[in-house]
């Protein structure tokens, strides 16, 4: 039986239990953490990168600040997407046959956490995308 | 069924002591919740009177009713009162009163902490207003920007402001930890997170937000007072400081603050909308997500208060984008409410009228919010009355109207009597019409050029008619508030008796009598759905939960307790013992107030004496009493319930309280480090003033003992749990020695530095960060010694009164050691790298 990264460590013979606690928490806070990271890093890069002269350095027509911001946005989007993917996998995991072995309270709580995480990660991904829009107006100068 | 004698003893255990002691020693959340709300409303009334005085001055152009200094004092005190002394404390009071009933608990997690919070809040408010007696009233605005609030440009009025604020923030932090731990650990059995009322969700998110936001403001105000009283240079640009640093610190608190107020208000709206529609709230998961999203994103908007400070446009644009996006969360909630009410015919009760008023006013405020989120538009209207109009629309519409809705909704539960609907409608319409007449014209006045915070304006602006309308509206609003108060007071004697559930609501607080008994629930309820009072059939329950609930029916009789549950699933895990009445929280608040007054009065002996007195009160408060331990051992309630009464580790509420405290301390250090790096990044040279870079070898020598103590702390706790007494004693001794060595070394290091904290901003930051850490280590050392004495006398490894303090001391010890490593990196490594 293939072992999902979501599962707690078990022997292959035992049916997979509830999703790992770390996966559930990442599903809940991953999107928010990605957004926070994006905003703080983007601001620090924008302010201090421009002040320190990185705005004068050009690579392939774009300033170094713009490249750093694009990289930061890509990283944040990747993190938010990973959180979204984790939410989807938790949902799939709970719809599988092994969910019948979970206690009702645990199943309901995990399902709710999964739903909550999925919606919030999608919204945070959209927020990060919107926050990245200003970068494209400052590609060639600070 | 409990016998009459058992019931009588149970009631006596939960009752407050008689006489004047009750006033000072009460810890019951119902009583303290009402005190918070009444005190907050009293401050609201005073703040309202200040506003009326301002409106009189502004009624006509070139008015001479008051001078500029008085006007400055009035708008400062009005804003400070409303933001610090009314809104959040009222919400805290509502939470402390309602939350236990709503989640099926008998009280909050730390009853004595609630009492301490109230007395500290009251002291803070009195300190603010004591400034009127001295003739030196704060006059730099509720935000007190530097350098205006610095030592060069302001008098002792600002010291009253800072000290009063600090006390109120400490009270707020205590209440925040209380609310968060109560919601996570003390819900009724079966109340998993997805069955929690939305109001509880909003209070949980607000509580977490308070822990971060209030701490940053506390640090900021401490740095401001250090600049004023001790001559540090954090905000002094002539000595390497930066005035904008204050704005960053302030608004990092200031923006989340409005959502700390707004989110619980939305929780009230969600509750009333669902009840009025007689239908469960639509899109519950979306609403919860929107609440969490708001909580997170609100911390990323603070720079939209600083659009005109000259920050780079690219940086500002990220905050503009985030400011636009937060409207999404509010929009989700609004559409959920509309969906809940769709197709229903809610009765137009007074509380529902306030909900409708909220919709109208808050949505208008939201529109103008989206407008000013756009930086170029904000550049035009910043510091005009357009902004005044905006924030009053969102704050009064978004916070005050929902709170008044809540008051009208829950007063029957509080007092056992219904309010008069006729008076309620008069109160609503006067308030609603008065509000719009006051604040709508301000949009126009702002666009026509009337600036904020000016005590008069010239006739040439031609805005007299708008101002006259605004003043009439303000008095109409005041009349509305008076009618509301009359309605509440009148209902206490003349209101018809309220039934248990007059609104046919679904949540647990309506399952007990009105007014509720002092213990709340005679038997803790078992929850099986999100709307327990609307269940038409009883789903199968959890037998363990039923057993625990039955064991606590009118029990225990000689000590206070409620059930403790898992934070996520709501499974019963423990019986939580609750503290009874005590005078120590009151005296601890007195000690803290004396300490702060010492700074205010420049009586520097009073400060350490006050702190020592407060510390002694805390120790007495928390020190377990042997007779109580015996009582618990003899009780059969835990055995009947099938869960232990004294739990340790992550099942203990006290453990979570310690995590809350450590989060506060970590956030405080985070704010200090932010200040350090902010000052560094705007300085051409670092260290400033030609000072030498700190020597790595010296830093290693001073901090190594502290960092190494992490290992000895872990060694101590492990040795104890494994029963290795000899090793445990050695580990404890090593820890105490390492911390003592560190304290001696840091004292010597700081006193032999070639600079003082007054020299420049770098020197200030270096000293203050070092002293902050040393203070934490001193506290950890004191705790460790007290704990060590108990550990040495322990007869058993399983003694709860030894194991839990040891766990907590261990957490604190590892924390200070880890913080030592971070401080070393910041102060000694970073100057060489950055």
C-alpha cells in the first residue's frame, strides 16, 4: 500500500490512520504564513533594496530588486500552493476507506480543519497574487 | 439527582464572600464581566462628553468656546478613552460574562487573572484621568506621534498617557490569555472546533491578535517613556534615533486593534442574525475562514496609516494591495449574513434594528475604506475630516452598533428582565439618525479641505452649515445613548421577567436561567451539534462525556471545578480546578500601579518597591495550599468522572497560560529586535557615534553560561521524571550557578561599556535589549529557586504540585536560554555582518 506523506509512521500492514498532525496544521496556517512571509520580505526588499542601490543593478532588463521580488512572490506562491495541495490531499484521505476507522469526533474535526484550510489557502493564494501585481509596475526602476 | 444539602454546599462554594471583601476579592467571571462592561460604559460616557465639547467648539467658524491647547487635550483624551478604555474592555467584559455560558463552562480558566485584569484596567483609566487634576493633560493625540510626544515637546501629560496606557495594555494581555485558553481548553464535552459558536471563534482570533498587537504597543510605549524619563534616544533623530520607528510600532498595534474590536462585533452580528432568522448561520466554514483571514491579514496593513510619510512607493503598494484584499473577508461575512436571512422574516426587535443599522453604516464606512486604501486618493484626504468620517463609520457602525445590539439581546439573560421595546426603538433611531447627521457631512467637509485636529476654521471655508448639522447630530446621538441607559436601568425594576430563552436562540447560554446562577451550569452540558438548543432529535452522545458530566452534577461541593476538553475534538480530558476568591489579584494590581506611578512621579524608589510588592502578591496567589491539595486527594469526583483532576503538560490550562506568557515575551523581544534593525538600516554607520563594534569574544564569554543553561534545565526536568534525585540536584545547582554567573557578567559588562544608554540610539538599543534579557533571567532564577525548594521536598515524582511548576519553570528556563542565543546574534554578530 503506498504510503502518503500525510500519514503518521505506521507499518505497511496497518491501515493508515488520521492525517498527520503536522499536515493538518500546515493545511491550517500554511497559506497565512506564506502571505505574511511575502508581505514582510517584499517590503524589506523594496525599501532597503532600493535604498542600498540594488535598484540601479540591471539583469536582463529588470532591476535586481524586481528579480528579488519576483523570486519572493514565486516562493510565497509555492508555499501557499503546497498548503492548498495538502488541504486537497487531506480531503481525499478522509474520503478513503480508512476514514471509517477514525473516531467520529476526530473525523469531523479533521474534515472541518481540512475544509477551513482549503478555503483559506485558496484565498491567501489570491491575496499573494494581488499583492504581486505592483511589482510589474516597477520592473525597470525603483 | 443532587440532594438539597449537596446543592446548598455547592452554591456556597461558588458564592462570593460577604461584605466589602466581595468587592475586592471576587473572581467570578459573571461579576467581573459586568464590572468591565459598566466601567467601560462609564468611560464611554465621559469620552462622549469630551466629543460634545469639541463639537460645540467646531459648530461655527472662528469660534472662541475653547483655546487650542484645551482642544488638543480633548481630542487626545476622547480618542484614547474610546480606543483604550471603552471598546476593547467592553468586549472583554462581554466575553468574560458570556463566553463560559456559551461554551458550556462554569467560569474562565484563570479567575484570579481576570480580577487582576480588571483592577489593572481600572487603575490605568484612573491614571489617564488623574492628569486633569494636575492640569497637565495629554495633548498629542491618541496615537502620540514622536517627536511631539518626546521629551523636547511635551510635558508630564504624556507621562500620564504612557503609564495609563501601559496599565491598560497589561490588563488587556491578561484578558487575552484568559480568553484564548478558556476557549481552547474549557469547552463543553462534544464541542469540537466546528461546533463552536461563531462569537467564540471571533473572540479566539481576537485574543490571539491581542497577544501580538498589545505587546508591541507595550514595548513601544516603554521605549517612549525611556526616551522621556531615562534619556534614551530611540526616537530622537539628533542622536541616531528615528521618529518613524514610533509610527511603525504604533500602527503595527493600531491597525489590528480595529479588527480586535471589529471581529467580536461581527460575532455578535452572526449570533443575532441567525437567531432572528431562526436558521443556522449560512456558510459557517467560510465565515470562520473569513474571521481567521482578517486576523492574519490585519497585521499586514499598518503602513496604510503612513502613506504620507515619504516611504518608497513600491513598498507602499504592497500594503495598498493587502488593504484592498481585507475587504474580501468582510464581504464574505456580509454575504453569509444576507444568505442566512434570505427568505426569512426576522422580527424587527431593537437588537435587530441595531444589526440593520450596522449593515448600513459599516458598509458605507467600508466603501470609504476602499477609497483611502488607494494611496494617491489618501494623499489628498489624509489628515482631513474625510478620515474622521471614515473611521467613525467603521468603528461606530462596525463596533458600537453591534455591541448595542448585543446589549439589547443579552440583557434579558444578564438581568432576568426584558428591556422596553418602545424605549429601545427611541434609543436606536436617535442614535442612528444622530450618527449619520454628525458624521456624513464630515466626508464633504474633509473634501472641502477641513483638516483634522484644528480647534477652529475660517469662515472662508464656508462649511458652517455642515458643522452646525454635525453638532445637532452629536447631541441627538447623546440623547439616544441616554435613552439606552434609562432603558437598562428602568428594566431592572420594571421590565417584565425574561423567560429562559426569549429569542428562541440556539446557543448554550440560553439553556440556563435568567439571570444565571453563580455557577452557571449545575451539570456541564454535553454538546452534540452546532446549535444545541435547536436539536429536534438527540444524536448519540459520547459515553465518556456523559459520565464526566454526570459526575459534576452539583459537584464538587467544596472546591470549584469545570470540565476540560481537547482543543480540537472537544473530548473530555480533565477536570480543571478553578481558583476561588482572593485579595492577591487586587493587591498585585495595586503594586503594579505603584510601580508605574513611581516612573510618573519620578519617585524611583516607589517603582522597585511596587514591583517587589506585586511579585510577592503573584507568588502568594500562585502558591498552592496544602489543605486544598488534601481536599482534592479526598474527593471522589475525578474517579466518578473517569478523568484526572490535576493534569500536567499540554492538558493543563496553566501550561497553556505559560505558553501565552512566553508568546508575549517573545513578541516583546521581536519588537525590540525590529527596532534595533530599523535603527541600524537607516544609519550610515553602525554602531553610531564612532563606537566600536562589540567584541565577539566578550559576547561569547557573557552569553555562553546562559545558552548552556538550556541543557542543564532539560537535564533537571528529565532527572526528576526519571527519579534520579542526585542528578536532579546537580542539574538544578548548575542551572542556578550558570544564571547567576550570567547576571554577574552582564552587570559588569554593561557598567564597564564606554557608552551609556543616553549616548545615541545604538547605545540605547544595546543597553535596553541586554537589560530586558537580564530581567527575564532574573525572573527565571527566582522561579527556579522557588520551584527547586518544592522539588527538593517532594516525596513523589507524581506530585502534581511539584511536577507542574517544574514543567513551567523548565519551559521558562529553556526560553530564556534560547533568547540568550538570539540576543547574542543580534547584538554581537549582526554588527559584523550587516
